[in-house]
C-alpha cells in the first residue's frame, strides 16, 4: 500500500464524512488494490474514525474561537451561530494554521449573510489576525522635498486594507465585549487596518479613504496630486504607516 495514496484516501474520507453533502470515496485513481480498498471501507465505519472526524471539527471550531472570537460572539447575538456548523460542513479543512481558517471563514460569512455589522467585523477581525502573523518589512519614508519622488508610484501595501463599518467600530466592540446593546447602523465609518498602524487599526479620514481607493492599483504621485494638491501629505502618512508602499 503506497503511503502517499493511503494518506490521500484517508484525508478525502475525513472530508467526505464531515461534509454536508458526503460523497462516496472514489479510489480508482489511487494505487490501491481491492484488499486495501476494503480495509479503507471498514475503517470508515469504525468508531475510531468517527472520533477522528469529530476531533477535526472540534479543532477547527477552536481555531475560529481564537482567530475570530468577536465574530463568533456577534453571530450568537444575531442568533446565527448555526453558520459555524454550516461552515465546517461546507468547507473542507485545507490547513492547520489559524489565518487560512480565518480567511475561509470570512469568505463564507460574507457570502452567506447580508448583515453589514457582521460582514465588517469578520473582515476586520480576519485582517487583524493576519497582521499578527505578518513579519514587518522595513519601508523607507518618502523624501518629500526630493523631485525624484515624483518618479515613484504608490499602491496599497500587503496586509493593509480599508474596512467600512456601518456603525462606530468602538461602539460595536464595546457592545460585544461588555454585552451591551448593539449600535444602530448610522452611516459609513472607514477604518484603516495595517501592520504599521499603531495598535494595527484606526479611523480613516475621508481624504485617506479616497487615496486608498485610488491606490488599489499603482498610482503615480503626479496623478494623485492632480486629483488633490493635499494628497501628498496623506500619502506620506500612509506610507509611514505601511498602509501604502512605493513601487
């Protein structure tokens, strides 16, 4: 029994048994003989195998509890906690690390809910978790008095993003932590999340929001200045916080 094919078969068996739509394992493409396939079938019906599947589910839920505790708390407040089980069943385990699990969970939540508070919070919390595991790389400050700066372009930096909250984020976080009533939706509250930002996040100004949207693709400094003469100060600040990078 080739070890590689055996491992593939057992992983797919776990995925099949933990899925909301279990499918019969197709071993035809694997280098396994009839006796080995029969053994795998017997294994799939054993109590020990079921325990293995249950442990994987438990560990994935534990990862979410560590990676996105406030998102899970908001799901409970909204009586949507069943989405966690639906996510586990619908999304196979592709990694043992926290960030990939959090990213997959964020995608699932954003695709399966329309609540604006929940969508903003899960994106925000997932971004923070990714930043915690991100090694900062040195970024040179912009030389504001140098003409050669105009030869640069700037683009939003890796791990940085703008999150639009529909209510004041500090009110939402306090409500979840202190078990207070959730804030009402009252308009856009842009938040900058980035590895160079103090404590990793802060409120973003309207001008910063505009610059960050423009810099979703590389923008020359000249083009940014044409759209607003004060943009250079905003760009300097965002580059110093590693929210934008020079290219």
